C-alpha cells in the first residue's frame, strides 16, 4: 500500500534561460504536514503549480495521490485543494454564498451547513451574509482558506496561506491544520514564516538554488547543529538559525 501522498523525483523546470528547478527530489507521507522553505524566487510556488497541474514540468516523475500529474491531471485535481498566495474569492457574493458555491461544485450534500461550520471555525459567522467586497484583507484570507477545506480533500496545498493574518488567527489556523493532519489529510505548506514550519510541520525541506538541500524532521535538523551556550544556559538553535546557516554554507561553496 502506498504510504506517500506525493512523490517527486528528478524534477526540472526552466523559464527560457532561467533554470528554476534542477533535479528536485522529495516524498510526502500520507497524513503528514510537509513544509517547503526557501528564499523568495527559490521555486516554491513553481513546485506547487506543478504538483497541482497548473504548470507542466520539463522533466521528472511527479505523482500526487498515486496519479501522475502529466498523464492523469484530472484525477489529481479531484484529489486536492489549493489555497494560493493570492486570495481567490468572488467579491460580489457573500462569504456564505462563496462556500456554498464551492460545496455545490464538489457535489456535496448539506452545502449550507458545511458553509456555516467553516464560517464559524474561521471567525466569519457574523460576516456570513455580507458581500466579500466589504471584508478586510485578513477576512479575505480566512475565507479563502476555508474554501480550500470544503469537502475534506485528501491533500491540501497551502502556498503561504497565513500572509496578512493577525497572530491570533494564525494560531487558530495552525490548530485547524494539525487537526486535519490528525484525521489523515496530507498538508503541503510553503511559508515565509519559519516559526510556522517550526510549530506545525512533521517534516521540513529547504529549497535552494533549484534543489532540495535538506529534508528532515525539526528534531533531526537541530541535531546537526550544536547548541549555543551563553552564560552556561543551553540555547537550542531555532529553525531560522538552521535555515540561514544551511543557505550560507551552500552559497560559500
């Protein structure tokens, strides 16, 4: 039985003369939270677009939920949901109507109840019947994430999903993501917030200069770096320390 929801081997992608991905390899275990880190322009969003069939790879084998993204894109799309960097909601509709629309597109029963449950989970219950054009930026993002959860897809891609959210909503989002993984959903996350990966990820990969240069659990990543000692107090390295150290070493080489 396949234990991995996502498998990537030898993934290459270029835009004209710009080589973005130069042989990327990684696996994502079912029911886990996988965080992909990298500097701006490292290729994180390109990987997400390939995994979600929005972009074709040049070379490499990529399977999502057991389906090849190149030969069976429709099967892949039926298995996933995506919340991208830019909010994708209908400004004319209300928050509730947006969620009901997605539920009906997924042919789900009790679409109104599903919408109300998600609105309440994301603190949008009081704004459910307001047009989305009146929502704040944070409310837009919360609704967008809620829409990605309609129907409990087995794999969810979250491309920098908490950008613009206040700390309280971010923490609530972390709780929801952990609960999803606890129920068997696979979560693929890209983020600029290293503390976010540190808080929720089961496995962390760092993308640098077109390749995955490290992929491991936070515990194992910390073992690679000796703890700093200040006035006899042991200080464990943060994920940010690890990330910057790894990137710095690669650039020196």
